[in-house]
């Protein structure tokens, strides 16, 4: 073995495109949500939440950077280029994350739905045959324990406060709830990823696990999980067809990069 | 044939020397604690003429990591520059091969955290919500409340001691 030898391949030949699809879905969800939530910095309902939301947003962006980094290793590119230098139509985040942050109730409802779905997804990936992916999944899951506790506390608080809080929570759940399963919707390469053990658990099983976790929490506060929107479970639509909220967000989040793509930070 | 590659006994001595030097590299945010006591240093190996140091970040994407990487390379430079070492390069690998957990913090590290006004995290893989109240680093009381699970950095939470009425931070167990 020589020091100049080739690095270990991340995945066996022929599976690069399939793994890239999975990594991009993971990365884009965290990236878009992290950026949307960072908009609360300075304007959250109170100081403690300002700190919390800024920290949550940083977590998502850090996790996105880890996924983009692995993707860049796989494709021989650069993580920043993968993340920023593409048209909005090439961003593969899920429909749940496509909504604008809206009011505080919508942000908290979306956060909790995303964090619970993402937890199920990354727990499944912890036993992936792709070791670098599994290693990151294990670490992300540990960090996100804090997200789960925060999101659930807020959903319960909004429900139990009654009045306007409850009304806003109801509206938020009716709007973003049907799109929540899009986080776990099958990828086009799901069969290939499952056959190789890269994706140890398929989307149908992940959706069942997620539903079993969120329904009891909602039930205790007199709410139910809205039925999934058909597009949220369709592999061709769960991560495409972005709306105007996202287009505005994407223009904003790439604006500095577009000023000078070669700048060093 | 001559070779610059270190022989096995020399390798073991190099690793020992490297570990001793790494124990002097401090955390950029809490300079009272070394990266070794914080449990960030995983493998230290010699691969041909390369000294490889594996670092486990406390949190993914921790912004202090690049400062730590630079400090590690600076501390190990004398070893690399020593012609007897046979080393040509020092490489720092940021690794997730094993997740960093608070259980990796040494006893000395925990004492250093307390002396700096931080409650050390619980030693098990306990996660938030189930965690017992933090111990106040000032008076040692357990009559403390979690003010915010999120703090000034991603790895710290904010607490308040109802016994001595001091706010304090805890190093999170990620």
C-alpha cells in the first residue's frame, strides 16, 4: 500500500447515481429547512426561542454540509458547488420543506413533523452498508434528540393554550400535515439502494414507523394526522414542483454566492 | 536500500511522542481543557511517512474544528521536522467512525469543565428529556433547572441554579 494510492470508494461501482440521489435528498432537506428557520434569528417570539431557533438552524446547515461533503467525495466535486451552483429546479428537498416558514405555529408544526420523520429515516440509515453514510447518520441522530424534545414541547403547548394558539396550530397542521410524508417518500432508486443494503429500510416501513410515533402525540392533544397528499407519496412529485415560497428563499440564499462564486470564505 | 519509513519500535515511540504533544492542544472555546481530555483525539497512527491523527468532532460541522486542525498540525510540526522521525507529513482526519459522546471526556477533563464554570454532561448515552438536572458547577447543588436546551454554541445548554442563583452552562452530550 502506498500513501498515494486511491481512496477507498464510498460505494461499489454502478451504485453511484443511486447513492447520490439519496444523499442529495438528505442534504437538500436539511439545507432548505435550516435556511428557512434561520429567518427567525432576531424575530423569534422571545429571546430563548431566538437562541433555540438559531441553534436548530445551524444544526440543519451543519448536517447538510456533512451530506453535501460526502456527495462531493462521491462525485469528485466541491460541496459548495453542489449546494449552491444549480437552478432551483435541481434542488431535491421534500414538499414539507417547500412551504415558507409562515407564522410561529407553522414553523413549529413543520419542525416537529420534519424532525420526527427525519429521525425515523436516519435511524434506518444507521445500519447502512455504506459506512461513511451510516457514521454520519448515527451522529446526526444523537444531535437531533434535542430537536425532537423542542418541537414536541411546542406543539403540545400551542394545542393546550387554546384560543388563537390552537387555531393557528390547526391551520398549520391542515396546511403542512398532508405533505409531511414526502420526507419519507420512495426515491426513484429505492429498489437498487435496498438491494445493496445502502437503504436498509424501505419507505413503506419508515412511513409506518413514523405514523406510529406521531399519531399518539397528536391524539393526546385532540388532533389527528391529516391524510397524505397524493403528491407527497409519489416518487416523481414528492421532491419536485417547487412553489413560490421556495423560489423566493432560493433566490435569497444563493444571492451572496452568485455575487462572486470564486470568493474564498 | 535506504528508506525514510519509521520501523515498528520507532513508530510506537513516535505515536507516544505525538500523543504527549496533543495533550497540550487546548479546546479553542474552553482553553482550560485539552482536546485529549475532551475525548476528541481518536486514532494516532504512523502510515509510512505520514502521521495520521483522527479527530472526532463533538458536533457535526463544529466551527472550532478548523482551529483545532491547525493547532494539531502546529504542535506536531517539530516531530515531522525531526530528520530522525522519518516523517514527511502530518494529516488530520475529521472522522465520524465513532460518534463523540460525553463518556469520552476524562476525569481530569470533567474537573477542568467545572473549574471553568461548566457543568459536565452526564456520562451515559442519556438524551435530553430523560437527563437528570445538571449539577451546579459553582455550589454543587442538583436543584437546577434547564433554561434552554440551546445555548451560545451548538454544544452548550443554559441552566439556572435555584440554590446559589447562578446561571451556568452545560456541555451537551450529543
